[in-house]
């Protein structure tokens, strides 16, 4: 099992969600985050005080996924989240040691 | 906790004093006493009839009645009373919630409640002190800088007591005047807190406000606004007497319709001195201190604009053409300043901002305050346009030059705007520029003579007096308060946020 974490542009969330549904992924967790890579921030001006805001709003989604589906999931996320402009984001893949469905107590692939 | 018990006991003991004052009978003004005391006519309308002896002869009642009618003092016009009541309400709204939200939106979430508290509680404390001794010392009697304690605890003031307006033979209830002026004193003190937002100790704010109100607001208000009223001026001799007994700046002929010096320059300077003495916020210049809600700031600015019609037009003390002039000027100048600040910012910084538009409006309101009843609408337009751009510089270039952390730009907007307005009043009050000129109460008409140069010089004197007096009193008061309780909160409390550390509350639960 793997845990896929993807940081994407916020307005791409719906597309990515649909793409993942399309390959059979049942659930995802979404967090609102701030971050930057090569994309520059912006400047805010309040009367005489200027602030350079490096951080940009992004969305982080986490999906626990069966090994067989990993490649297709990465492909789906990549394709739906891409705009071609700087700041599209990144995908991280972690090894997932254990998964438990709280309601039933199922573990492993049955819990995914 | 022990000191809290002591403070509660002290307050309870002090509250017995007004009761004692109520017990002592107040002396009604005798019909023959000169109608004097601080733009206040001590007119008792009904008691004159009551004083008639029961066994009054039936003969010649018609003549007596005619004499009585001729000697009967003026009574308030219902429209004027209604207008003054509404104006007072508008000024209260300017502070709570207008100023509170305007300032509140500009600070970080962790300090929102501290601003709301400081504004609301300072307002309340000053209104209480005004009722106890402020009104009496400001308007209770003759003197260059202070009245007297003849009206302490509002002694002797009844629903029948009358206060003079700016028209001969026109009065309003003295209680209306007391309440109206109370809101001015209170908002002035509340304005100051913006300069040292996000780091000041709550108890220090309250103690400072009491001291500065007593030793600066009252004497400046008295100096600029106290006079015996138009009915005391009948000829050159009485004019001389009234002038000699009037406030220092009034006697010099300074024009300040609604409080450019008394309120705005006064508060602006006190704020700036406070920003210097208290020091910068931790992280100033490095960390983000961006406003947490410009939505609140805009709501506050809008409430200030609407309420200011009470502040300016209400300062006419009656509902007539001059009130209408002040009203129109308040609308035009503010709109002009909003436009000029917005355009100035657009050209200078590249983008027009909501904070800029809101600040421009306030700058216009401040600048037109001393001028509103004296200048014509086009004079108001120009004052607004000028104030918008000068105050834009005040919060940018000048602020950098001054080097203080005047957090909410109290000096940049109120101080600078007040100075601009006070000086331009001297220019645009000129009849040749559409102004009303100076009123001659002996001739009971506007004086045809007007020297712009001379008037601007008088205005400048008023400005300088206010700046120096406010700065000195504020400085001493800050130092005294620092010794008593300390001006700043400790660093950890400032980092945590004043809402939690000073008030045990959070504004927003996310």
C-alpha cells in the first residue's frame, strides 16, 4: 500500500477528485496549505507598510492506495492538475505500513 | 486580587459622592444675573412665574403679563432639540462601533478584542468623568483655559436649563449640550489608542486617558470653544467683556467649527508621542502585521462618515442653514478626499486599495471638521482634495521620516488632516472664496472685513498651542502611568496577543 500526497493549485481540486474517482479511488483527504516552489509570491500594500507574501495558497490531498493502482493514480493526478505554468505542484509517494477502517476494524487492502 | 477588591471598594465609595451632591440644593439662576457661563444660558423658564407672590394684585395684569413676556427667556425649539439628540446619537455611533471597527479591522486577529475594549471602555470612562467634572471645567465658567467647578456633577442643570447657540435668542437644553459635548471628549480620547495598538497595557490606556482628558482635552476644548454666547454681546463694550472672559483661542478669533484642533490635532499628537514613548511593536518591519479584516475597517469607516454628519452639522447647535452648510461640506469634502487619496495611491503605488479609500474618507472628514460651518462647498471640495493627498503622504513619507510605530496612523490621518483643515479654514472661510466670513455679534451680521493672512496666522497659533500642550501633557502622562502600572505588556503577552493575555478572550475561533 502507498500513501500519495499531492500539492496542487486550489482550483484544480475538483478535476483531480473526478480523475481519481474515474480510476476507482474511493476516498481522499484534503487540507488547505501554503507553500511555494519556483512560483513567486505577491506584494500587499497597507498604507505605508509593504509586505512581500512568499507563500501561495495550495491544496494538499492524501490518498491511501493499493500498490496496483499507484501508477494509474499518479498519472490521473498529474494529468488533471497540470496547467503547464509554474506552480502546478508536486506528487509524493510514501510507503504505507498499515490501514484500519475504524467502523469495521478491517485492515490492509480491505480497508482501502 | 487584593488590589481589585481595593479598586471596587474605592469605586463604591466614590459613587456615594454624587449622591451627596444631589442632596445639596442647587441654586437656580436669579433672573437678574447676567446670562453667562460658557456658551450656556442659565435660563430658568418656569420658575420666574412661580416666584410670583400669591397675593398678586388683580390690577394691571395685562401690563405685567406683557413685561413678563418681553423678559421671558427663549425656550428651545423642538426641531433643534430633536436635531441635537440625533447628532449626539450619530457621534456615539462614530465611536461605538464606527471607530472600534475601523481600528479593529486594522490589527491582527489576536488583538481585535483589545482594540474594541479600549475604544468602548475609554469612551465610557470619559463620559462618566465628563458628567462628574469635565463639563463644568470645560464650560462651567470664565477663564482662558479652564471653567470652574460650579457645575460639578452637573449641579444646577435641569431640563429647563438652556445653553446658547450661535444665534441670538436661540437656545437648546443645556443637557443636550452636555451630552453632545460628552461624546466629543470621549471620541477624542478613544482616537489616541490607535497609535499604540497591539502592545499597550489596558490599565495604562485607562489611566492615561483620565490624565490626558483632565489636563489636555478639557483646557483645549475650553480655550477654543468657551464663550458666553451671542446674547451676551450687544455692543462693543459687552463684546470686549465676553472676549476677555472667553477661552484663550476663542478670544484670539480662532475658527474651529467642530474640533479640528480640539479633537484631531489634539489626539493625533498625543498618539504620536505615545508611539514614541511606548516603542515599536515586537517584530515591526520584519513580521507581517497586515490588517486582519479590511471588511471591518470599511464598515467602520462608513459608520464614521455617516456619523460625522452629527459631529459636524450638530456642532452648529441648531437646525438651520449653517447646519445644512456643514452637512453639505461634510459630504463633499469627504468624497473629494476619498477620490484624491485613491487616485494618488493609484498613480504612486500602482493599485488603488480599499484601505486607501477608507483612509481617504477619514482624512477628508478630519480636514473639513474645523471648516464645515465656515467654508463654502467649493472650499470644502478643495480642502478634501488637498487633505486626501497630504494625508496619503502623512502615512507614507512623513511616517517613515518620523520613524515611530504609529500603528493605526493616528497622527498621519488625524494629526496631519487636522492641521491641514485648521489652516485651510483660515483661507476658505474668506467671503471672497465662498466662505461665511467672521460673524459680528454686535452688528448681528457677517463682518465684511476678512484678512486671509491674519486669520491663517490665528489658526496657526491655535495649531501650535494644541500641538505643544498636547505633546507636553501626553508625555508627562505617559511617564507617570509608566511609573504607576507600566505602559507595555511583557513580550510573551504581546506575542500571545492582547485578547488572551489582557482580556482572557479570543475574537475568532477557527
